[in-house]
């Protein structure tokens, strides 16, 4: 373990590289940590090392997991093998899991196609997705494109639709419109416009 | 190094104990960290362990330091031994150091007397301060009470004034009023009231 001249400064500099944490916030965090039991600092350090050493991409759905091979969702034999939900990030996967509405499988792309950010299709986990559909996941009958309803997310969904179209699997896109419980007057214009354009008969 | 079932969840829970970091922010930080090189996670963990293992209170002024005995300010023989600045926190000490205006010694109380928070005089580093004045720091001619100009800070300064009065050392209090470059119309009422009450002839 290297020993720098000023460990407090070193830790502040490490922390201030995190998003949303400036030098002042980092300083406040370090001083908070210094007021705690030193065991808590060690616990935090161990949690970091644990993540660094044991978290990797699931061999099947590309989510991040500490399981040896596949993640707990992929390992769960009670899940529906016929529906596959494609998401951009593991946070989005976690958000869908939290609804308890979806019992199928997932695939995490780790990004969206974004010409502005320089994220190209090759940067996404598309090859593992195609490999799944040709390999272990031949049972898939429907693929839900659950990339976000943003410009990049829509572009990614469109790209996926073209890529997956020839596979003869039903494709669907998550609904987009005014949030449940949301007020129409506070909805932004594009959302409200889409809610009207994509209205459904009842 | 203990291995929990879900290292990501464990790290999120560790981070969300920090002030100003809720579960959602912690999740965002962890996902940011996961996108980085794993070496950076190890570097952050090492910085934490380094602080936990090497930072302790200075044997003289009670600031936090990684030096073996006294801190770099106490070790600096060019500092003025006749003036001692008493501050509440090491952040306040760092703020005064950053001005380059003060070349004397410091003493860090690690708090202010606060009946509401339950911080009593015994919880502050007062005994080390008295020990200094009777021991190595007999040269002190002036003590600047630089506790914050808040209710607790003023109470602490008053307590210190009574405690240190009998030592025959000149006591002073940092000036309080409208900040330099500050607009009078935006100054809060107590600050403006004090600026008028503590006006100086010119």
C-alpha cells in the first residue's frame, strides 16, 4: 500500500474525480469519514476492492454481477425464456426489475448509439445479443426494446429493429407518454405531443 | 477481505452512509466507478486505507496529520511562536492557511460548545491547549479566538476568554461584519447589525 505525503489530500483528489463531487464536497466527505470509527473507512475500502475484484459482465445478458458465470436473473429457471427485454444500462434493468412486472430475460447494451458522444453500434453489446439468439436463447419469441425514449435511445431502438427484424422475432417498444399520476400541464411539450400522437383507442 | 453476496449493493450501502449521498447518488457513483478502469477503484480503496491507518491528531495543535509526531505547521520553525489561533475545525484552519495572512501557530478544538448538540467543553481539545500554554508554548503572547461567529462559536469564544483570561495572555476575536466585496442590501440582518455595532473610527 503506497504511502503518499498527505493521505487526506490524496483521498480528496481521488473522491473529487467522481461525478457530482467537487473538491469542496470531497473535503467535506473526508472530514466526515475522519470523524467516524476507522473501521468504517476500512469497510468502505473493502467494499470498493470487492467490487473491483469480483464484479464482471454476466456471460449471458452482459449485466454486471459477482456471480461466477451468469447473473442471478439468467440463473433463475423460473423466468420466461420467450421474452427478452433489451435495456441500455444496468440501472434501467434494475428499475424494470423493481416494478416486478416483467418476468422474462434481459440483455444490457451498456450504452445507446450516440453520434455526438461517439458511441457507435460496435461499442454496444450487440454481438453477444445476436449470439444468444442463435445459441442458448432460441426460445425467444418477443424482444422488448426498452432503450430510453430519448433521441439516442430511439435511434438505438430503430437500429435494433433493423438488426433483429430478419430474425423473425416479434419486436416491441416500451410505451412513452405522460407519466402515471403526472399532470398534463407540467408535462414537457415533446412528451405531451407524443402522448397525443401515440393515443390508443378505448 | 470479506466477500458479500452482492458487492455492488454492499458498496452502495457503504457510500449512502456518507452525508449528502442518498441511495440513488450512491448507485450513480458505483456505476460510474464500474465504467472506470478497475485500477482506479483500487486506488480509491488504498487512499481510504491510507487515511484510516496514517492520519491522527497532531501531538501539539490537535489538527489531523499523517506526520509521525507534530503536523507540518507545528514542525515549521519559521512560524511565529508568539501568536496562537484557536479554531473549531481543521477546515477552518485550512481556510485561514489559504489566506497566507497568518504566520503564527494553531490549535484545533474539534468542535464548538453546543448545548443543543450536546457538545460540552470537555468534548473539545481544551486540556491539550492549556497543557501547551504551560509547556512548550510559553512564548505565546496573543491568542486569536477564531471560532465561527455563530451562536455556538461565540459561546465557545466566551468560554475560552474566561478560561484563558487568568493566563495573562492577550486575547482577540476575529472581526465579523459584511464580507469584503459583499453587498449591504444582500447581507443578512444580524451581519449588518453587527457591522454597524462593531464599526471602527477612521
